C-alpha cells in the first residue's frame, strides 16, 4: 500500500496530538460573560477601592520618574488583577480559577 506525502503528514500529526484533554483554558473562561463585576477603565484607585474593597495585595509599583515609562501599579483581588497607570485603571486581567485551569501563574511578590 502506498501513501501520498500529505497523508503521511496528516497521520503523523494525528499521532502526536494524542487523546482529547478536558482542561479548562483561562482564555475560554475569560471569553464568557464575567461571573463577577470588574473595574472599568478610567476609574481612580479610590473609586476601585470604594467599589471592590481593599485588594488582597498591592504589588510594588514599576516604572516611574527615573525611567521613561509611567508608574504602573498592580492590585491583586481574588478573581482579577487591576493594572493602574499612575492613578487610573488601564486594564483588568482574570486570575487562574484553580489548579486544573491552564493560565497565568500567580503574581510573585
């Protein structure tokens, strides 16, 4: 029996793929409607703290006067991390829900 080169490549790719995985990807969960409210872009640090309470952790600021970039602050909440440029929200990122979910590792102090 002879196989065409494209067929051999397809068979090799299928063999490498193996069985189906049941892992939940953070990207899949993030694409769904958020389970919790998150801060909107442009809110101040005071507004975020008033609406969502004190964060679990306030990480060291990055950037600043000695560098050409603005100061970036990160506040860690159970479900998300809030990124501030100076005093305003610029982004909110979902955190990994559990050990079975493939996503970013926890922030390190």
